[in-house]
C-alpha cells in the first residue's frame, strides 16, 4: 500500500514537471515569434540608451555626463553617444530584422575610461540583426549572440 502510494506520488510529480517544462517551452516560442520587428520604422524617433554590453550591465563613469545611446534619425543614418564622444553612422536594414551599422565617425574628446566607448563602438559594428521587445532593443551578432541591450522610454 505504501509502495503504491509512493509510486503514485512520484508519477504525479513527474507529470507536473513535464507539464511545466512544456508550458515554459511554449511560452518561449510565443515570445520568440512575437518579438521580431519587421518594420525598422518602429526604431525611429527614440533614444535607445545602453543597458548591457556583451552580457554585462553598463555602469557609466560618474565623471561622464552622457549616457551611451543611439538614435535612428531615419532609415539611413544613426547617431548618438558612445559614452564620451558623439558619433554618427550609416545604417542599412536588410530583410525582416537584419541591420548593418557602418562608417562610424565620432568626435575625439579626451575622456577618462574609454572601455565602454570602445566596446559599444565594436558592438555597433558587429551587429547583424536586431530584436525588439516592448521598449527594449537587442543588437545581435552573426552568431545570434546579443552584443548590446538598449532601452527606450517610449
């Protein structure tokens, strides 16, 4: 009797775990299918502030008054701040969520730490696709690894 009860409880626990795993997989598929932005016009007119670089939360230098950000001016140009220096660049949208940021030109002010600035510039150049989820923009490289996470107030 105790053995049957134990086997029954274990079976119930396994079924519950399997159902939860299936539910998580279904939710993940739903989120992945709804996040891809096919219209780059949705990126325009927003200041996308840098939150993470290569999986690490960005903490800006207190001596620097500007937070790194980018702004898509139109469907051909992007501008912003790398952390200390302002920049401008060309942007191309190819296909449903492909992006290419090139010809980055920036001011050359003397700044304290240049680490975030250099990494952000590199991330912009390495971005090949993007995904949005609400007010969050994810820039990914060719291996589909997120290189930068940015947030917008709009």
